[in-house]
C-alpha cells in the first residue's frame, strides 16, 4: 500500500484547548511522495492479537509507540473485533521522520484502510466510528483516509474537502535531515501566538499568490528561532525565484512553488541541496 505525504498550505494556531491540545486551521495538500507498506494478517494460533513491525530505517519505532500499532489496538477496541491475528507490517520509509509531511500518520491511515477492507467494515454505516478511530491515534490521520485537498480545523480532524484547491506549480521539498518533535514545537509556540488568533483560511477555496500572506505558518516564528538553517533555506528559495515558500507542519521540511517552465532549473537547484546531503523531492 502507498502512504502519501502532505504539506500544510498555511497553518494557524487559533488557541489552546482545555484538553491540552490546540485548535488549528490549515489546508492539507497531498503529494506524490509516499511510504510503502506491506501488510499481512495471519491467523494467530496463540489466541492473541500480535503486531510485528519491520522497517528499512532503524530509527522507526517497532513497538507500541508506532502509530500503526496504535491504530490496530484502537480499531480492535472500537469495532469489538474478537478474531486473533498476527499482523505483519513492513514499512519502506521514503518520507523523512519528523519532517512535517505526515509520514507516520499516513502509514497509520494505510493500516486502517487495510483493516476496514480485511474485516469487511461497511464504511457508510461506520463513518463516525472510523473517524473516531483515526483521530484517536493522530489528529491528521482522518485526512490521510481521504488524501485530497482539505481545509482542516479543530485538532486537524474536522475536514472540509476543497475540490478546486490545486497548486499549478512544481513543488520542491527540502529537509536538511533535521527531526523536529511536534510536541516540542507546540510547547514553545504558546509563547509566540496570542490566544484567539485570527485566520482567514476557512474562506479559502483556491490557491491565490496575491493572497499569500493568508498561507503563513505560525510555527515558523518559533522553529526558525531554533533552526536557522530552515529560515535560510526559505530565504534562499525566494532568492532563486520561488513564487511561494513555507515550513510544512511543525517542520523540518521547507517547500516552495516554482513555475512549471522552470523545471530544468529546479532539478539543478535540487542537485545543489542534495550535494549538501539534504533530503530533496520534486513533486
């Protein structure tokens, strides 16, 4: 199964909630970058549910802290599944970890899709329970069940499809191999964002360069203070002709839009960053 990445085109932290989470507004936009998951469900003679996770990257957790593991536990609980299986999940990781591209959540969404199909869950009858299962493990997992442009609010789980929101440009992603914890970013952003922050993202249906200020990512204020290299990459991309550039999620990936006729130039630019050892992807 393919688990596709996303970028956040604009991200506003509205306020902190009583439950400790934050209300946000953002636009999720899917990419062609993806992890690959090989999933098997084998009857378990030990009369228990087991999960075995393997990955080609050593830093991917293979225990209960992995979102794929959590989604199976939550699915079994919410749908009251009684059958015993050993779930074997092999993750071929192409999306950088801690990059703001949603790789872990997308992987979990792929596992949830597998479970829905494997256990023949009626989607129309169980839509709310499926969303509850997804959002209970990760706020952006419901988006990855759809993987189409969406406006999101709440913790990121309340979605509105944006069928006319397309990016008519080439997109380049650059990550200088930095891992940023979302938890770390949220803990520090409280000092930089006023309560009841105003957002115009809910009124957006299409991407308009003339309104690019609407698509500012609030995490940049704190993340750039700690990671100057990310601020420098964004600045460099604008100097190289980017029409728009931003941090995705809480980082650590910077993305930029370039006119499609600049294709050869973008590949040359990508080569420059790859020589530095950075992760680069052209969408």
